[in-house]
C-alpha cells in the first residue's frame, strides 16, 4: 500500500481484562453486571493500611496467554507502583509491572489478505485496572467496581505496517484469549482495550518518526479507521513542513477523526518503584510446564489440522476455527457422522443461518452435534435423502428430537429398492407416452427434469433421487 512515499509504523498495546472471579489483589467480585460500587472493599477503595494479596488465578491466566504468544516467562517478576492521581484511582498509584514483566519476547503469526504476518510481542505485564468516572452534567460519579480487576497488557514491537494489519492483529489476540478462556473479548464492555501507536517515515528511511498514541479504541473497525486517519494527518503535517508532536489522541467515531487529548509535555513522570507491599513474584518451572500442557490447540494449528487431516478447504477451516466453540462443535459432529466435509457444510450453512436468525451462540444450539452427526450419517447410508434431511433438520431445530425419532414420526423413508423405483418409473413413462416420444425424437429438449419430477411425485418424494436419475437415464436412452 502506498502513502505518498511514506511508510506507516504501528505498535499496539492491548489491555486484556482477565476473567477471574475475584480481583487482582483482593477478594472482591468482578462481575460486570454488579450494581455501582457493589464490588468494593477497603482494598479496592485504596484505604491506608490495607495490604494487597496476589490472585494466583490471574498469574495463571497471564502465564497461559504469554505461552500462547510464544513469550518466555520470567521466573521472577516484580510488581511496581505507577504513581499518578486520578479520581477513579484513590490509592494514588496503580500496581503494574515495569522493569521485570512476567512475559517477554514472544511473537504471533496471522494472515492478512492471505499472507502470513509475524509480529513481535515485546512484553506482556500484569496490572490492576482503574475504576470508572461517569460524567453527567456538572457531576462526576465514581464507580470502583472495576478498580483492581486484573489486566494483562500485551505490547507489540513497532512491527505493523498498515491499518489492516493492525486490525487483524487485534482480532487474532481476541481469538487467542477467547480460546484460552482467559478473557471474554468483549470490546464494548471494555474487556479488551486497544491503544494504537502510529508514526510515518519516508520509504527507505531507517529512523522511525515521532509517534502518536491513539487511546482506547473500542472496535477493530475503528482501529483500522483511526490509524488510517492518523497516517494521512501526519503525512499532511510533514508535507506542509510541520512537525509531529508526540501526544495522546482519541478517536471520534462520529466525526471520523482523531483529536488531541494531551501532549507529551503534560505526560507524567510515574516514578515507578517496586511495590514494598508485594514480594517479587516467583513461579516454578513445574507450574509453567503444567500450564503449557494445559494449553488448548490454538486456532492456526487447528485450522491447519482441519485441512491436512480432514481434507477441508482452507476457507472452511478458517470459518470453523474462528471460535473454539464452533471448532469443538464441528469436531464432535464429524466424529459421529464420519463425514468431515458434509459436517462442515451443514454447520456453515443451515446451522449458522439458524443461529444467526435466533442470535444464539452455538453452545446453546437446540441441535446437539451428535444429532446433526447422526442425521448426516443417515443421508450417507441412504436412509433419507438430502431433501428429507432439510425437513429433519428443521424439526430437530424446533423440537430438539433425535433424527431417527423424527424420521419415524414423519414417515420419512427413502425408497432405495431398485425394482420398486423401476416399477414407479415404468408407470410414469407409460402414462406419458407422448412426452417419451418427444424426448426420444429430440423434438422437445429438457424433458428429463419433467420425468424426474413426475417420478418423485409419484413416489410421494420418497424415491432416492440418485437412483431415479440413474434408472431414468438408462430407460430413456
Ligand atoms: P512509551 O514509553 O511511550 O509507552 P513504548 O516504547 O512503551 O513507548 O512503546 C509503546 C508502543 O509504541 C509499542 O507497541 C511500540 O512498539 C510502539 N512504538 C514505539 N515507537 C514507535 C514509533 N516510532 N512508531 C510507532 N509505534 C511505535
Ligand atoms: Mg508504554
């Protein structure tokens, strides 16, 4: 992609809210639907004299994510105080990790327009979230429910080179943390928050330009748009002979532009120092190895296996691995049906259509994978036709009944007995002697479909369409 002779340089910081039941340093609950300030103890409220205690599950989630991103895990990491005042952070500092983060030096590979892109993860560190300020009219209300919820901040190197790459990177991180079950990935609720660092340089230049940070972009579509806007704005500025000032900007989705929030001059010196209330965090080799063994197969590996071992086309493999729940559903279905491609097809077309219409997650599907698998096996065995299967599918969706029960109740039997079908065909041909003449003399084209229709009708839709086609073709030669 060309930007008037300039090249964009982009680095992303993503805050991943870890879905532990309790907070990073105390036992307060973390549920999003709690009433205002319901999940607040003296620790979350930052009362003097309270002491933080580390949540082991948050460490576990942090390590798992780090491992999935190919990071090395520090055996000893250190929590530090990042000092600044903000009304939604009553302690006057945030507990974070600074010089010794738990995860470092990873990388993640994903596809952008069919091409592999690899991005370095320079670090991923644990920290606590701040509370929330709700501004209304002349008042600001503080809700500390979020204060102290564990976050993992995942930071890339300045390795991304286009808005599309940045958005795809974000989607990949979301997909991975959802596979790991460490974060629900809900951007609207703030479970994932993206900061985009953007600079431009003349193509061929070695030095990076001055970067601007766009904070808290809350959808990947906006990540793409905000970076696109920012690249053009910076190039305009440079072309005009101006200079880029290092600053923090925000994305305005209504006006489709970024605007300045604060400049580097207002940036704070956070005066980081190790938190004296917390000992260094030491993790054992055994624990790390145990967590490594517990990692699920990740989306890229799983999609590759679906292609190599199940013979699925790349596009199917990709669709089926977007969510772990969908991939699990597909594998369970295929295990029962013994037909990979048909299982993929039924899930991607019929099932996904119904799920979309009902706005339902696949976990809630009234049709269980074993039922869909059984139905597909019945088609392959010739018990029901593809057309009957659509009726069975619909009935399964509505009633959740087993496919064989539905087949029995509805009297859906496919006639696969050749002599029975032959008998029906002979009758149909005898009753349509003129049409047979026309067909054989070539006087009228396309009569074949007419015969198929007539035979299917005479069999009350029960004759095997494959056999009808085959036998008709012979008889009309
Ligand atoms: P800061 O100290 O300002 O937070 P960091 O060095 O921590 O800066 O980098 C923050 C993010 O910005 C990282 O993702 C990094 O890759 C990215 N970044 C650093 N320099 C540049 C640059 N010149 N252009 C674009 N992104 C950059
Ligand atoms: Mg930084």
